[in-house]
C-alpha cells in the first residue's frame, strides 16, 4: 500500500536547524521513497513499510541526542503527487 506522510520536526533548542537537517539527511538515505521538503514540513511518499522505516530511523536518531524533539505527523493512505503544486481555483 502506498502512503503519503507529512512530518514536521520541532527541536526544542535555539540551535534547531542542524537537528532538522540531520533528520532530513537520514530520510534521504532511503532511495525507495520520494521526499519533498519546504519551509513548514517534509512530505514523504512510498510503500507503507518503507516510509515508516525511514521515518522511524530518522526519529530515533533525532531523539537519541541531548536535544528534546517534537514530531508532528499526518499520514494518508493515498499516493499523492507531492512533487507538483496543487491547483487552487
């Protein structure tokens, strides 16, 4: 089953950007998923097990550090085209 997941990471630290970049780099290690990142969140698309394995690995790495991290996710059981902007009329 293909899914589309939207995830936001909120490191509770003044130096939050390196934590977010490490998380995104960890996601990008998985070649079998599509990832689109913007200023608000990261969208991940692919097979259910592969997407969750990649997200879990990234979350585990982020949470293993000294900085407290909060993640917010939304998951849809559909294969959205995250590489294209939506049409709003």
